[in-house]
C-alpha cells in the first residue's frame, strides 16, 4: 500500500522533532513575539522593539552555511552548526549597524531524524538567545530523492533594525585605519576547498600537533563568531566607527571593497595578525597560492573595523583582541603588502 511514509516522509518523526525543539525555540521569545512556533507565520510587534528609535530602518539578510553541513554530517556533530548560521547572518546586518530582531530558519534533510534536527535548532536558539533575537519561525523539509543519504541543508533569514541616521558605512576616507577582530576558524566559507584538502591532512579524525589537541574535523567545525559583543563595547567606549566588513565568501579581497567609497582602496599588511593554525595547514597541504587562500578563506580576519586615526587607541583599549592590519588608501581594490 502506498502512503507518505512509504514514499520516504515521516510525519510522526517531524512532530517529534518539533516537540524536542519547542522549549529551546520558546526560550528566545521576547515581549514583541505575538505568534511563533506552530503558527502559519510568525508575528512580531515592531512597536515594542523599536520604540527607542526615531527613524527606524529594517535590515534583512538571508544566508546559509554551505558545505560545512557535510563536515558536520561526516563528524556526526550538529551541536554548533545552528550557531554558525545565526552568527553569520547577525554579522551580515551588523555591518550596517543593525541589531537583530528575529530569525527564521530552513532545514532540508534526506530523511528526518528528530534528534539531529532538534540539536540543530537548539543551537540556532542558543545563538539567538545570546543576543536577544527571537527565533520566530522556520521550516523543516524532508526531501528524499533531492538530498543524498545523511545530508542536509541549513539556511536562514534575519531581520534587524537600525536608526537610519546611524547606518554604516559612513564617512570612510583615505587615511582611515583598518582594525581586525579575529576569526576563530573558517567560520562558514571555504569548505568545498577545505574538504578537498582534508584527506591530505589525514582526514577529519587526524590530530596534527599544530591544532593543539583538536582533530581536523573539530577545527573545521569551530563555530562562526558573533561580533555584536565587540561592536557594543566599541560604541559604548565612544569609538567612532566608519565601516565594518564581514569577511566571508571571497575573503578579504572581495569583501572589504564592498564598504569602500569610489576612489578608495585598502592595503592589508601581512603578518600584522595571528593566522589560526588550521589555515596554515590547509594552505600547506593544499599547496595554495596566496591569491587562492585569501579569496577562499578569511585567514583569521573575521570582521574588519574601519576607524579614523584618532580613534585607534581607544578602540584597541576597549577591545584588546583588535589589531591594526591596514589602512584606507587612494585607489581601488585590496592590496596585500
């Protein structure tokens, strides 16, 4: 007899996943959430969230974690992949000065495994809760025949808000200094290349000495970092910020120019920041050129902060992990020197 289960879709398992994730999702709700888990559409009372802004501007972004999902599946470790997604999206709207309001996720799987999906959503919820962002809704799709066995996709949409008068970037000029907030690892880009190189490192279970006890798989799964704490600290210290650049796919070479005005380029100084060892191993084992490495990976530059010269000292005092890595110059593009 034909039925939905025989076709590969398990509705009961989907309901069990919802039950397992419900508490984590609801823990993210703020007073602005009107309708969330279980509704056909999430509802958010904007007036309760932006009453302190005179000229509120909504900022939205959609992204995914790419083929990092394949590393998570190969390592059978789904504990942080949700945080990867949320933090990536948070950083993408942070570059315009926006703080997150709510998030929606989309998980597509070959065959539904309730514990797996619940673990992913619990990770999403924890990352949302850490910054006061409501996990307002989402979708879990079981799609046998579209996805191969033990594969899944993870994507999401974030909506945030900023006062229009405080939006970034603004006032970027030749002579501005570029500070870097460090990345903890690959974050969510470069994994198609990293997966190709991993066998040359001994596979995901190998533990090279330079990883200080981590396996290759563990080093690759280090979560995408959220930079709201550093941004909040800088603004609280009165540091003038002209621009932020989130270094994701395309690396510093492609991402930094996105926030530079016409007539402005940038110089990034080699050796001015600490490159995490996972990048050194990937570059060596993959025999990567500098151009390939700096296009595929963030190389330890998680978020770049552009400030006027007179703000550098205050910025470095407020956030000691920040380091000077370059400057805005006349011209175009990014040069490594």
